C-alpha cells in the first residue's frame, strides 16, 4: 500500500520541496542464525513539488541520500536498540537515489496529489535485523552537504506500515487489537 499524503498550497510556502512515499512496503522478517533480511526490500520514491528543477544529474551527487531506521510500532520512540545499546537494524541503511523512468514490480501506484512525479527511487536491498517483534521503518531524505561536519536537517520523511519479525521456528508476536 502506498503511503498517502496531501500537500496544500499553504504547506508549499514553508515546506521542503521534497516528499517521500513508500512504493514497496516491508512485509516481515524471519530471524535465522541471529539475523535476517527484511522482505521484500523496501522501495522509497522521492517526489519533488512544483517548480523545483530536477534532472538526472542532480541526483547523481553523493550528498543526496535516504536513510532507514527501525522505530517502534507507535513511532513515539527514537531508533529501536538492543539491550546493549546497539541498533537492531543493520546492513545498508543509507542509499543513494537511482533515476529510473519505470521501476518494475512495485506494489503501489505513486500518489496522485504531488505536482511533479520524479523517477528517483531508493531501494533498501540489504536491511537486516536481529530481534523479533513488531516494527516500522522510518526513511529520511537529506542533503549532507548543506551543513558540512554537522548532522544534516531531514528534508523529507515517511514511516512504513507495521511489519512482523519472527524467529526461525515461526514464533509470532501477538498483535494488539
């Protein structure tokens, strides 16, 4: 399911010209030998609102990136960590955008209420984790060169649907109803 959003004219005046949508949601993970890959690999699309100029060369720069982090189901806490203080999410958590005219095999259509659809995608092929439970992924888009040496501001963000990580025996976490 595509993450939906609406951008009003008032929001455009003060908002970033960037919007992210999740084009392929993570469905789950199965822990084997201490870690596992999140499946299917999430795909995030960058949309650029109205008059901001976009070209394929613009997104070949290393400073435009999207990062993934594991957050709680209610999304009220920071990144989920283990009992030793390390992030549960591992692997290739930062991706550079790829300019494609068509991205094959996406689960959801792009949102219809964005002024300009840009074919810039971020695929998180190798996200692994090592804990069972229910989680969400938060994706943040930024340009790291805006503030060299400092933590860059997030230009756009989106959070995935809830997915379930189970152990290799198929133990499942009970969902709250």
